[in-house]
């Protein structure tokens, strides 16, 4: 389950480099990667990889208001220190997401898909 603000579907998510909340740009000049694309860190419950599994076991996607689906790359999954049961999931935003609107993000592990959490794209 992706963590959202209380009584909302607004994701608790941060730009993985600047630690700012949304709206997120698709490219970010402050990004440390060579591609300049934005990575967003989401926080999730019950996201336990099995022994030997890697981040490739987790998939992510975004959906816009027209129900178009955008596969995204999960680059990191790890426990949040000192917060039992909470994982950080870093996702590379798809370069073709629609700008100026909200998208719904979900993740899937072991054929279990999370809730949809909303973020805004600049």
C-alpha cells in the first residue's frame, strides 16, 4: 500500500534528489544522474521482497485522467531506517507523462497491486 495524506489519495512522495513535494518536473537540472530525469520516492507498507528477489520484482505505472497507462521503472526498494514496516520505493518518472496535471501511481509485487496514489506533474 502506498502511503497517502490522511483522508486523501495524495501521495506522500518526494523528489529523490531535492526532497521537494509535488508538482514534479519530468526533468530536473539538480538530478545527479546523467539523464536529468526525475526520480520520485514513494513510501509503502507491506512491500517485502522475498529472499533473493531484487528490485526487478516490483513494477510501477502511472495513469492519467484519460486512463492512459505509462509504465515506469522502479530503481530502488528498501526499508526506511527506524520506521518498521515502511519501505521507500524510488521510481523513474516516464518521460512522456502528461504535464500540468495529476497522475495516479501504483506499484505491483507478487501480482498484488497497491492503491493508486496521486501526484502532480509540472
